């Protein structure tokens, strides 16, 4: 089979060994795979996959099950999408059967490829780790990202007003169209977020450069969940605010969680989130797709930080 590999800051469609499908696993003939910022880091050589994971790119995919290992509760021919630690951008992928979800009714495989990573990430960090309760207020930095798009829709569906910081007026309008109550442009006046706060939960892929502001914006008993370090890894913080407000600061990653943790997370997402697609309350924010032959162009667009929503790579046009 072939798979997409990061090579010296670029990508290459290379020959790869076909993985075995063992007990408790399924083999998926891949239709499409979602692009994520983690792929950019892996492409650059700065984010290696966890031990034992596929060395190829792709943290989520969609497709059709072509083989079922002993004990796996799926059938050959099922249309599915999957959360992966790697390897989604390949003609085939083998994955723990518990990390697979059905394609929501009414969605194409191309759309389904844009769902698992961002909705699992948003659900984990807002509702499980962030402990979000109905009516509590949320701030999402980089609100027009794939995770941001999912977070906004989930907050709207579960009764949580959400504000965003974004890079342009167009991206702010996009977030508001999904249900955000408002927000600010990061290059103009982040301090203006104080007018919308205080916030109970801040979901933050930026990190260090926003740290002091986040402490100021959080309400008493607020939760700051850090999911990325686009703004750096080192910050000087006033810990007196953490004490006085009883704040919680949580670092969170998903890719290197163990299989059982991911299985429990996907079960929760399947029960709590997936029905909302069928009801029309959530939508796949797919804004573009590329054939795998144009993979380099796809990653260059993602790296430009102008994408509102999700991009996917089409691996098998006959399926997607």
C-alpha cells in the first residue's frame, strides 16, 4: 500500500508495509483523512508519533471497513470514521475497533473525515477536563480553527455562551455564524475580551503569550485548558491570581493517551455528540479538500493560518 510521510518539511506518497489486522482491530479502506496542525509539526520533524503508532501522517480518517479482527463489533462494508495516533493518510489503516464511529446519517465520507479529531478534542477538553456546566461561559482562542469550529457548535448545542479570539473580521463573522456570541481580533485588542468575561473555561491552543491575560479573564473557580503552544512554551504568571480565584490550569494532549482512555472518550462522544449530527444541530465544517497528489499544497494552505474550519485529503475518490 501507499501512505503519506513527512520528509524534511515536505510530504511524500511512499510505499509502506501493509499492517496486520489483529484481534480487536479493524482494517479500513481509507476514503479521506482530515488535516490537523499536529501533521504540520510531524512533517517538520518536531512531533514524532507515540511509540508503536504508525509513522505516517493522519490523526483521523473515514472509509469502509474491509477486514474485522476477532471480537471487533463491526462488519465488512460499514461506513466509518476513526480517531488515530497516526497513519490515516494511507490507502489502508488498521485501528482499535473501539476508536471507530459510524458515519453520521446524511454525511459523506469526505465530510466524516473532518470529524473525529476535532470533536473528540473539543468534547474532552471542554466537557470532561474542563467540567463545563450548562450556562457557564467559554472563551476559545483561535476560534475559527477546526477544534474551534467544533467547540463553538458544541457550546451552542449544550447551552454555553462562547466568545472567541481570531485573526480577522472574516473569521470572526464565520465564528458568529456557527453560534459564537462575539469576540475580538487578536492583532487589535485582546484586552477587549474583558468586556465579555469573566469566563468559566478558556480553551487555549496558544499558550505562553496569552497566559497572563487568561488569568485575568477567568472567573473564580475558572479552568484554563491548554491544548497547544502556538504562542510559546514559557510564561511569567502571577500565581496569586491562581490562588485567589481558585483556578485550575490543565495541560491536555490526546494523541498519546492510551487505547482504553480513547475508547472511553469515543464511547462518550458517540453517545453525547454523534446524535446531534443526525438532528442537524452539528455540521461538519469542511471548507476544502485536496487529492493526495496535491498533498503539499494542502499542507501549505493549512500552514497559512487562514483556514476557517477543516481541510481533508482525499485518498480514494471512488469512496469519498
